[in-house]
């Protein structure tokens, strides 16, 4: 694996950043994870736009242009000789001890690239099992809402909670108990043919896959409601699924031990999964 750090390639063992790097000291940075299908980085412009948005919120200046970043990503992909891959780019605020942002902070850029290993097709045929986190509550007023920062502790704890119960993932809630998202995914339900998902104003990450799925649903004439909902609505749903860059559209069969729609794979989920898989080929 070749890793690019501030424009230079290093092998995995030689790739190192300073212990004074603020990403290490404070989780002070932003990142994006992208999927490469047959040599093409999917939704690259959307990922770069979200990266800039995240950076702007945390007051981190990215001096590189989108074209420069794209070049670096493609070079990393080529150096690793991969066609189906996951690319991860992160910008940390550079070296600095102390929270003060004044002075010469030089953000550093790291690009990782690895082969993409698909999830078992069985997950897509049968659906996965998720829990609702009891530990992780995301506050609707948090300054970090909608930011893909390198501080992923709540997400790590939620995922760990799921792992401890043998579930695929855990959904997080806000302080009023409204469902937000998965640890690294967005969450949807379908009730009487209507596609329902939490609105962005709840502070969820504006998932690129979420946006594309909403667009595909709209184009297919599926009614959409972006609205807040509580677990009770999930238990009455006909279908449920998760979305993200790696899993695409992943059916959910069980939520908190309750089987959705008698465990049957839903038609809307299947339609959107197929449409998404068609879209990535374009
Ligand atoms: N929500 C969270 C908290 C995430 O970390 C992610 C992806 O990492 C998503 C949603 C889904 O985003 P995307 O579809 O852009 O991968």
C-alpha cells in the first residue's frame, strides 16, 4: 500500500506523521471516504464539496484547488494499481500544541487507498440487523453536526455497541429520541410506499449516497418525506435500509430485535439498490 502524505508517497511502514499533528492530539481535521468503481472515483465533486464544507465549519483552510486534489487522488489510485478501491483523504490542521488557532498552522494532507472488499451478497438478499444505540446521543445543536471530522468517537462507540450485541450497526438518536443515522451511514424506512428519512436539519451527515438515493427515488416517482421520526415508526415500517459509500443501499431486516415486514425484502429497497448500482456504472 502506498500512502501519500503532503504530496509524497510512502510505503505503509514508512508513512508517518508527527506526534504533534493536531489530528493526533485533538482529532482536529476533516476527511472523506470515496469509492472507486472500475478506475472512476464515484461522486468525486460531491465528496470534495462536502470536504470543503466540513473544513469551513472547523475553520481549516484547504489551500489546494479541487483540480489539485483530484490529481493527487488519481495518482494515489494509480500508484496502488487498483481499479475497485476505497480512497480516503484527510486534512489535519498540521502541527501545533494548544487550542489556539493563531500562528503558522500548516494543514497536512494524507491519502490512503485500499482494495474494495464487497460485503457478502447475502447481506443484500436477507438484510442486516441493527440496534438503536443506548449510549450515543447526538445533540441537535452540536457545532460538529454535518461535519465529517476526524473526531469519530461517538461513531466508534455506537459501532462497538452494535458489535457487542452481534448487530451490523447501531442507529443514533438525538436528545429527544428521534432517529438520526447509523455509525457511518444514513438510515431510511419505507411506509406504505413512502420513503422516509431524517432531515439534514437534525444534524446528520449529509450522505452523498443519501442524496443520490433521494434523487433516484424522486426520478422513480417514489414519494419522499424528510421528517423526524422515533423508533416506533420503524417497528411499523414495511422496509428499512442503510446507505453509504461502501455499502451502497443495504436492506435492514431487524431493528432492536424486531423483525421488519416479517423479514421480507422490500420492493422499494430493491429498486433503489438496483438503480444505485446502475448509476455507479454510468
Ligand atoms: N453518516 C455518517 C455519520 C457517516 O460517517 C457516513 C459516511 O461515512 C454517512 C452518514 C454516509 O455518507 P456517504 O453516503 O457520503 O458515505
